[in-house]
């Protein structure tokens, strides 16, 4: 089939197998062009391993530190008639490259929030790796089924306390407009914390530890976004921010709770980037288009792979990492520093429908969005007939 992007709202409903594979290869090539890690992880579990920051974490572990990796993700397999999800193709490509490099890999496709998938993962670690020395928690999901009660919780993206009116950019209609977001109620806040907070991360660590598959000195990290003034009303100080605060609580509990194995638990703050998760958040596409422009001008623009490579080499695997006053690891300072933010704020005030394409890096945003699904990548023939069915 000839596969062209099918965009619906903030999501692309298909993906290109060859483009996705090329994307993965480019990330691997980046990592290989940087110095190999002297001290790094060797047996790694990545929960949320198929796209965005989790995929980058798996690639850095494998190709910069020769780690054996087990990944967990939730992706759709392709059929003759319908393409798979990008994460499916990314994983297939990761497997192919790991195979060529002689690296161990295994991926479990299923609901990471469930105890069944946790048990399956633990069994595989026992069988093939014995233990793991790094657990990356990189899930982004709108829903979570509680494994104990069976109740399904949904996250919401709303401000807290008062309604908030701001500019946003509708990627589908190419339209800058105002939106007013009503504040979340207590239930919506609690549900968002249930989905994107630290409870499931703690459950993973609890079960991995109980099974004896966490090595002594094991590290674990979950990812957060802190941002600054422009994004606080809809992110940092909003429902999703509450969930992210809960990660800080969970990290502290993990540090206290697993002293027997000297577990190091971190929340790592990363920069805003176009991923499937962030493109669904109101305001973020506009903010990201502006921060891309400013950071590209400043020469500090990075993608997932560059961010994660720095996180591993400058924070996770150094003797004494620098932490902020909430014990977090930070690789987002090139975005969140006052000078850079002041430039974004100045642009933000000027943005209108008419000048959006001139003032913001719309082209950069759009091309990164398409790349997530394997489209718009140099060297890929998008007119060619390709087989959507790719197996792992
Ligand atoms: P993403 O959408 O690219 O990746 C999400 C991953 O989670 C995928 O591998 C997907 O398969 C997996 N997943 C989702 N639901 C699952 C389930 N039920 N079971 C198993 N796997 C499941 O998202 P991302 O942007 O890379 O986000 C990862 C983390 O990084 C999140 O915690 C996010 O808040 C954080 N973060 C993102 C940004 C950003 O700008 N994108 C910035 C800072 C931090």
C-alpha cells in the first residue's frame, strides 16, 4: 500500500514503516556519534519504550552502554489493510538494529498498568537477565485501569482553581485562537493523579523488588515536565502538574523504602518536545513552536535522543549528580532559563493568526510531528508501495 499521513485533530492515525525505521536508525546514529558511556546501565527495563522519551532511553542504554533491554509498550500490530502504530514500527526497527549489533532485546506489548504485564515482565527478567540495574518509567497515557479494583481512571488537562483563557494553536486547522479552559473539579484532579502520578511506578518497583529482580544499587527514573510561566497554568500548576508532583512524592517514598538494595529513585525533568503525548495538550503546540524557534536561534535545540543522552551521561551515571531543591535531575535548563523564556514571552505577546508562520517555528513543529509517524523523512519514497505488515 502507498502510505500517506492521515491526520485527525492532533493525531496521525497511520504510520510509515520505513520512515519509522529510518527515524530509529537516525537516533542510533546520533548516539553512536557521541562518546560511548564508560559507566552506564547494563540490564535495563524501559516501561513505555516504543516512542518519545522512552524509546530514546532504550536506544541510549543499548547503543551507548551495550545494555540488554526489555521494553514494555502498548502498540497496535499492523494488518494487510491497516498500518501499525508508529511505536510498533519503531520497536521492530529497534529489534532489527539491536540484532545486528548483537545486543539482547525483548519487548512486551500490553497494558503496563496491569499486574499481568508486570508478572510477565518479571518472569522474562528472571529468565534472561536475572536482574535489572535501571528501570525507566516513561508512560504517557490518558487512561489507567486500577489493577486492584478494575476501575478505569481518565486524566484531564485542565487548570486548577480558576478558569484560564489563553492563546492556542490548532494544528489541524492551522489556526491561532483563544481558548478558555474551565477549572478541574476534585474528582478530575484525583483521576489525573491516578493515571499519571506515581502510584503505578511504585507498584512496578514494589513487584520487581519482591521478585528479587532489582540489582543492588539499581536506579529508577520517571520523567516530568516542569516548564515555566507560560505553561504553568495548563501544565505545571494544572491537573497534569498535580500528577507530576505525585511523582516527587513517589520518588521520595522509593528512596526511603528500598534502602536494602540502595535504590536510587529520580524524577528527571525534560524539555518540551513534540511527541504523541505533548501534541494533545492545549497550548503546548504554540509554546513548542515558539521555544523551537528561540532555542534553534540560540543553538540549544535538542530532540528526545539528545536530551536522554545528556540525562544519562551528565546526571544518571556520574558520581554525584546535580539535583534541584526537590531532588530532581534537570536537563531542561536550556529551555527554562529566564533569558530564553523572556524571548518566548515577548514572541507570545505578539503572536496572531497572521504572523504565526513568521514568528514561530511552525515548519519545525510540523515536520517533527510528521516524523513521529515516519513521514517527511529524507530518503524515504512515500510514493512507493510498501508492505504495512512488519513483525517483531
Ligand atoms: P509518548 O506518547 O511518546 O510515549 C508514551 C509511551 O508509553 C509509549 O511507548 C506507549 O506505548 C507507552 N504506553 C502508553 N500507555 C501504555 C500502557 N497502558 N501500557 C504500556 N505502555 C503504554 O510520550 P512522551 O512524550 O515520550 O512521554 C513520556 C514521559 O515523558 C511522560 O511521563 C511525559 O510526561 C514525560 N515528558 C514529556 C515531555 C514532552 O514534551 N513530550 C516533556 C517532559 C517530560
